[in-house]
C-alpha cells in the first residue's frame, strides 16, 4: 500500500480475509483492505468495507478508526452531515477515549 500498489495490496488482503476467518488480526486486515479503496478515492467501496470492520469487530480500536475514515469519505463526497454522523460515532461508546476520537473531535 505504501508503494501505491493498492490493487496488489487489496488482492493479498482479500486472500487473507478469505483464508483466515477468525484470526485475531482480522480487524486490522479488514481495515487495511478498506483503506485500499479509500486510497484510490473509491469512497463508496471504502465506506462499505469500513462498515464491515464496525459490524464484525465491535470491540476493536480499528472500529473507531473505521468510523473516522467513513467520516472522511463522506466529507470527500461533499456530504458534510453524513461525515459528522460518522465522526460522532468515532467519539462514542468504546471509542470514547481512542486516538480516533481525538481526531474526530477536531472535525466536529
């Protein structure tokens, strides 16, 4: 991903998702997979994939960052109210004291 090869990273991450269900690192793997779409400005796919992190890993700190990144994606699409809802999500519940919450509060 750092080299800008999002499609290659996505293929590797997708294989990891498919072959390692239940792995303790799955929350981060799914998050990184979603990031490949975000890095290519495919906002809708990114939002959908970040949502899978939120739904499948409710106690993960990656969930908090997923809320934050969804907010950024909505902001990039010009949907400011939608963005605020996700930034708010990054500041609530188990995310309340996360680093993502600190960043989200700057956006609210």
